């Protein structure tokens, strides 16, 4: 079993994305799960492992009628689903189960039911003791803290940052499912409502409804199934701190680096082997950190790399080709949607398909730079 390749054999999002007021959060999990199982050519009775975040995995298993032998409820924010992939590899390789369903669903816009929002944080928590008393209000202003340092150290302008949503909107315009499709300019971004300097409205993700699911199994079993297998070449995970004020270095993420380096080491590939990249982008600065901490740009060079259109349609390293969290959709935890686009690209069925994609990397963040997960997908075994 240890030499057995593991694959994603089923991958799908919910039937609708964006505004789904007729489905609860649990129903969104179920909708994505049933779509992914249909894609794989499997039944609920074929599943013996389940993983999810944002909902108790037992709740989802009971709702779907699954009696699991393996359960993962890791929930550390938007990269949780990348971590579920990594944990699934260990579980199947160890013989703990054979087929794992990873589900996600969030009623981020319709709020059915209203999602629990951890703000203000509990008084006894680290955040409640050491950050909230000083006036922080959540992700938009917390995530400005490191990027203001980055801007100062590398002489980066707000116009440089505005190029991220501008280029991602170009990708979104090619995707009929994207929440925002209208082209925007740097000036449009700068003129949009100020949220927390330097973030304007167009530098921040929307809140939408949706979900998705993945089915993981062995290459051997996948040969008998109709789904198109996608190989998991490597995966990594890491964490740093629950307090953004306590990052070791505001201009780089230790968790990003550790997670990515582990994934590339397991995959046995180099950065130049990557054809396509998905970088979690709840806010516009995150692809900048992702490009640098994953090793695609030197420190301080990512804004120029983006401005020179390397990540844009026709560029040499296509990034966030579904439009990203800034324009495609963002229900609250975006990691599942980033992986869905990586899988579509290596399956060659994406709305904005990049030619000749063999390897795609999906990288996620959890919380305020607190955690990270990285998964490397391919349409070929290594």
C-alpha cells in the first residue's frame, strides 16, 4: 500500500454558487458531496472516511447516511481542506480507510443559519487578551498590519497592490460562474470604498454562498471508476501564531514557507515544473506573499512580477484563473474552491483553460497568517 499512488477521483462544487437562500449550510455540504460522488461514479455507501471544517464531520456524515471508519475535523480556517487532503493520504496509505469524502459548505451571504463569527473573540483567548482591546475589528484591519510593513520595506505603492484585483478580474471575465466579471482598472480599485488602509473594497473578497467536495482513493481503485483521476504529488501544512502581531517577520509567512517546502519535497519537483498556481486571496496582498514564500519570486519582487502581467491571461505563470477569492467567490473559507480550480486545470476542463497544464499548486491560508496548507496536483503520476 505504501507505494500506491493516491488520487482525487471526484471533484465538484455545489450546483449553484453565489446567492443560495434556499439551502442551509449543511445542505450545501450535502449538495457538493453528492455532486463529487456523481463525478467519481461512487455511491454514499462506498465512502468510509469523512473530513470537513466549519461543521462537525459527524453531523455531515449522519445527514448523508455515511458510517465512517475514519474522521477528520481539522478546522483552522480556509486552508483546512488542503490539510484534509494531506491527512487523507496518510489515512489511506495506513489502511485506515479506502475512500474519503472531503466536504465544504458555507452560507456566507444568506446566513442560513447565521454562521458563528469569532468576533469579538472570547475574553480569555489570546486574541481577546492581546489584540482586540487595542481596537482591531477582524480580518480587514488585522491583515493590514503585516502588509504596511511590507510596503515600507520594499517601497510598494497602493497602485502596485491594486494590480492584483485588476488582473484577477481579467480571469473572472472568462469564467461564467464568477461573482464579479466586469473589467476594472487600477483607478477603479483606488476609487472604491476605503475599508482599512491600504485595503479598498475591491481589494477585499465578497461574501457568497457555496461549497464543494473531493473524493480521495487509490489509483488502483480509481481505474475501475469513470471519474478522471488527478494525482496528489505532494502536500504540506504548517502553523505559526494565532496573533498576527506575533508573526516572526511581517514581510513573510513562516507557515507559507514550511507548508510549501514540504509539499515540493514530497512531490519531488522544482518551481519551474509548475504550470499553474492557485493562491488563496481573501485580500489582495496574499498572492504577493504566496508568490514569494512559495519560491516563485524573490523577496519584494512579486508586485513587479504581477504588474509585468506574468500572472495574467497569457502570462508565464497563470495565477487564480477562476478569478480568485476576490472575483470568483468567497463564502468564508476559500481553500476548497482553489483546489477545485487546480483540479479543473489539470483535467483540462476549466472555463479559462491554460494550455498544457500538467502540474498545478493550490496554496491556502488559515486565519490571520496563522496556518497554511499546500497541495500539488497533476494529471500524471510522478
